[in-house]
C-alpha cells in the first residue's frame, strides 16, 4: 500500500524554504462532491426544486458556458484566464437569461461553493505546520473566482488566518500557473528567491513543471483528483454516486486509491440496494407468494435482504434461486431446427465433441474424435443429427429443474417476484411459461430487473417486467449504452460460485467453476462484492457516511451511477479490470473473453472499413467503453477511439442529454 508523505515530511524535505506556496482547489480545499462541475448539479437540483423544470439542464449549460468563455478569452489573449463575469455572460446568452436571473444564478453558485466547501486535511496540516515554523504562506490558484470569494471559501473551511493579500489568483493577474505566466507575478509579489519557495499543488504541469523551471521546489499531490470523471456529465442524478466517491476520496487521501472498494461501495452498492428497494416495493404493494433472487445476479442483494431481516426489518423470507439462460432454454426446448441450433453453438466457436456433449446433456453419435477441435458448422450438424437424444436430454433436464423449483416454492400458487440484472427478460419469461404450465397457471412470475433494452419488448406480452434503472422505452442512445456495459455489470454483480448448468435428480443445482472466474473473484470481485454489501446496507439503514439514503436511489440516480462507471470509467478502473475475463458461453466453460478488448497489434493497418466490425465486437463481446477508453489512452490507437466516437456518437464520453 502506498502511503503519502505527511505534511511534516514534505516540509522536512525542503528545509531551505521560507515560503510555502500552495494551490487552492483540491489541495487546500475540496467540495463534498466528487468533482468541481458537480457543484453545478447541486445548483440545478436547487433551481428545479424552487423554480421548476425550466431549469432542467442548467448544469450542462454552465459547463458549456465556461468552455465558450475560455475559448473567447483565449482568442483575445492566450495568457489570461477567464473571469466569473465572462462565464456569467455566456451562461446568460446560452439560456436566454435576463439580468436578474443571471445575477441570481451567479449568486447561487457562490453560495453553493460556500455550502459544499471542505478543508483538505493535508492542506490544513501543511499550512498549519508551515506557519508554526514561521514560514509565509501564499495561495496560488488558476481560477475564475476572485480572491475575495476564495477568501470566503477558505474561512468557511476553517482557514481563519488567511487574508486577501495571501491570495494570487489567475483571473486577477493576467496569467495562469498552467501556462507559466502567473509564476513571475508570484515571484515579484512575495519578493524572495525562487530557491526559498516550496510550492505544493495537484497538477503535474501547473504545480510541478512550470514552477520547477523557475527554480521553485515543488511537491505534487494529486490524490484529491482521483474521483474526477468527464466534467460535462453533470446533472442532479449523478449526485448520490458523486457524494459516495467524494467520501472515499477523503478517506483514502493519505493512502492508495482502492479501485475495487470504490467500485463496489459506489456503483455496485447502489445497484444492489436498488434491487432490494425494488423487491421491497412490490412486497409492500401487493400480496406476494415468493421473492426469488436469481443466481448469480441476485447473490449480493439476497445477502443484504437476509441481513436486514436479521436486524428486524419486516421482510418476507426470500430464496436464492439458481437458474440460467442456458438451462432454462434447454429445459424448454421442444424442437430442434437449423434456425435454433445456433443457440447451442456460437458462430465463431471452436470446441470438441466431448464439450458439446456436456453442453447438450447427452451422448452424441458421431464418428469424429471426441477430443479433436471442430468448427461451429460441424458442431451444429452433429447436434441436428442427434435431435432425438438432445430433445430427450432436454426433457430430463426440465424434470430436474422443476424438482428444484418446487423445492424453492416457485410453483406455489400466487404472485412471485424474481430479481435479476436483466437484460431482455427472455429467460424469466421462459421460466414463467414453464411455471405456469406446471402449476396450472396458479403460479405467476414477475421480473424486477436492473436494466432492459429493446429486445425486452416482445417479452412483455409474456410476463410483467420492470426495469429499475433503464428499460427499452428509454432513448435509443441509452439502449445502446446499456448494451455497452452489460459485460461489465455481469462481471461485477456476481457470486463466489459459477453458473448453474444442470441439476441432480433431487434438484440440487450443479454449478460449473471456471478458472478465469475463480481468478477474477479472488483478485477483484470478492472485494467488490464485500464493499457492495456493506455499502448497500449503509444506504438502506441510513448510516452511510456520505449521507446517501434509500430515498436517493431512483431510476435516474442508479442509471447515472451505471453510466459514470460503465460509460466514463477512470483509468484506474480500466487498469483494475484489464486482466479480467468474462465467461459467456452457453456451457460457461472455456477462458471467456477479456472485459477490456486487446488492442490491434498493428494499429497502423486498421482502416475505416474495419471499424464497423470492431464496433460490433466491442459492443457484444467486451465492455465497450472500457475497451474504447483503453484505445483512447494509447497514443498509437487513439485515432481508432476518436473515429468510433465520430461514427457512433452515443459511444462518446458525454451521456447526459
């Protein structure tokens, strides 16, 4: 574990320094949200609450206004920074605000900054230590807010010693730290030799390279920026995850950022808590014969449900029910044709007869060697030639599955709720048909899923379904975005056991354990799951240190959490999951495919004609955005990511409308 230097250690490394120069934002102060633009999300939330829906979209408009203001300021003078007033003018033009409304939102922004400000413990410690040593402390900041406002924020955060003359801010001095033009102003203002100054900040260029070039000693500490994501994605819906990640940022400031803990305790905890909330909603509004958390997608939520029951919550007993796409489809198989045999063998699969036999559940009559590789076409022909045996095996599987369902009381007369991740509802619909047939239509299933996309529409004719965070009635772009994160969510919201592939005669489920999944669970997913359970319980019982409660988990906020991590992952999240393989074959055997697709070996040979196939592969076989962002982070493949963004704009980082 990496431990950051303490304030005293940093100062001790620079005994010659008589002046401490320190950056303001994310070094001296931070906010109770994960990134600066989420202040605008809080503003939008307040504006909508007090003035109505006409203010929806304000946060994005505020980000765009600043970009336009910076562009115009740079066109006039590349050295200077933009001012808060210039941003306000651009915002007024973009939203057609009158002067009173413009003044109102500018006042609100200043108020929100004061309301959300927090001291960075390291910043407080190093300024206190420096002052106790008799060092002068000055603040050097690249920002559009004037020194008077930074002083108010500093005082609110507890820096009562600070005065306006201690603050040098770019918008008031015609230059920025980042372009080097503010540093000569700093030197002339404090009037000491560069060698006597220690500067501490969070930006490698602005706080490191630029002052170092002038002979100023520097210490760059970027830990408070670890929670940042794409700035444009700011809307009230991001705030629950933002506050959770901000809490983690604060706790982990002195140590190493723990990506597995943050993903688990953030997005995954919100998904798991939402699964429990959704099931609880149904139970509270109608008579229910059974609540069934699907293996493996409901494993974590089932743990949370049982823990809440043990703490005295009035929840009915719920089962953890093992079924999978492959076993349900096989158990429902009544005919085998050229049209449906492809569900047994993927078009690009290479397997053996022995593996194919395990997949269909019976001995296959063929003259081919059972352990030699065969292509998909040959495998499909073998299955079709053994139709009678395959259908007989399916009927036997159906009987064993029904024995299992009976033991879990899924066939009991009444309304049953099945909790699963998603994504089309076809498996639950097939299961519902089987249950209805066996129970004489006395047992009825309802699917409560985290997300659904367009292929769910036909299933609604067969079963009642609800998508908590997303359903097929969302925008086409969001349907595509959900497709792009399915592999990620299936890998993260999981269990310590493999998928069910069969049942014993007494109904005991048979789980298959694959080496890639076992490795992934021990390396990452166990910690993700543990953090998710802890986080979900804290959200649901109102004890989460971020202040987030069950009331904050809505369709919009859970979707936003999925998009923040799944669609705009940070580089630490990509690195954490870059060695994870996800197994999706029908028999759940094999090595699976990497979540993060391997980049082309010779990217220079990739052509525009190759991109549609690449897009399709990334979308359906990998974690789309994790893969594209990995391409974007590599200088040789950056152009490939840029072209994908251009050709399929819904894959670009911006997901907020």
